[in-house]
C-alpha cells in the first residue's frame, strides 16, 4: 500500500534556498520517510531502523542508485533521524540527500 494511501504525509522542513534533487522522484530511488510519530518507511513498507541496513543493501543489489533520500517530518525527534542516518551509513551509503520544501518569499506569500 503506497504511503499516500495510508492517509499520512510528511510535513517537510522549510528552507530558503534548496538544491534540486530530481533523483528522488525517479523510479527505483531509495527514499526513506520518517513520520511525525517516529514511524519509518522505506518506499511503501514500514520498517524499523534496525531493518534499514539490510533493506538498503537489498535495494542496491537490484541496481538502485548509491544514494539515499530522507524525508523527515519537521516535528520528528532528532534522535530518530540520527538513528536512520546511522543505519544508512552502516549499509555502506555515504551519499545522502535530505529533502525539504522551499519557503515562499514574504513578498510572494500574499499574492
């Protein structure tokens, strides 16, 4: 079941300047979502941070890009994000993208 179908969303942190990461939207991209309640999803599957290294290595063995994208809710505990980062690194991946939304400029917010 796709994460969007579960009725959950990740409220991404807002940044003034962002760098585009089009690879996160490509088929086969390794995307980890961390929700406000601390649940972790790899793609559509809910998993624990302990399960992440093996699942990431499995994805890489099927030809996924050696980059992992993380979508963490702005209100999630840092400890949870740190555990996910540690799990990704223990899978042998050092190229990690943190996804965020671009903050609207004050002048365009009221148009």
